[in-house]
């Protein structure tokens, strides 16, 4: 029954492997070659280990640089408003102005007119954002060991 069919199938596969030695050797050696290649590449580019940074007092923030500083943000959602309110009022008593814009295009136009003291914040979703300066875009990122 089943045992005889299984034994016949195994015998057939062994005959095929013996008759096609070149492809059988390739089936074994190619994965080993690629495994060796991956190990070699990982040894050439090791992960960097960063040590802990000690807690230090950074001193008080010089708020004189933030006088008439404008932060524009888009889209004007409830969560974005709450975040920007916390940034403007909970952290700084005065000096930071927040403006909401309906689209990224309006935000870019505003940054073109006020390049020296304007930073744009584009909220992509609840957990990610992009900072837009006059001539560049800065991405928010999560710390990763290597890219």
C-alpha cells in the first residue's frame, strides 16, 4: 500500500538525482554559496552599537531666538490642532505663532513668503510627520541600527 508507493517514489527520486549529478550538485551548492555571500556581506558592514548617553542638564532654552517664530501645519485635523497647541502654549509662554493651512501647497506658498522664521509641519498620519523648511524637507524617523 502506502509504504510500497513511498519507497518506490524515493527510489525513483534517487535514480533521478544520480542520473543528473550536475543539477543535483547545483541544488546543494547554490544555497550554500548564497549563504556564504550573505555572511560575508554582514561581516563587511557590521551593525554599529551605540552606548548610552548619560542624563545631563542641557540648561534653559534661549527663547529670544523664538520671537515671532511661525509654525505652519497641515492638515487642520483635531489631533494636529491639539499637538500644535501643546507645542505653542505648554512649552513656550510667548513668541511662537501657529498657523493652520488647508493643503501642502498653501503651506509651501507661505514658507516662500516667510523663509527666515517659518517652519512647516505636514502630518502624514497620527504617528508621522514631515518638517518643511524653506528649501528642504526633514523626515521624522525612528532610531534604527542600520539601514
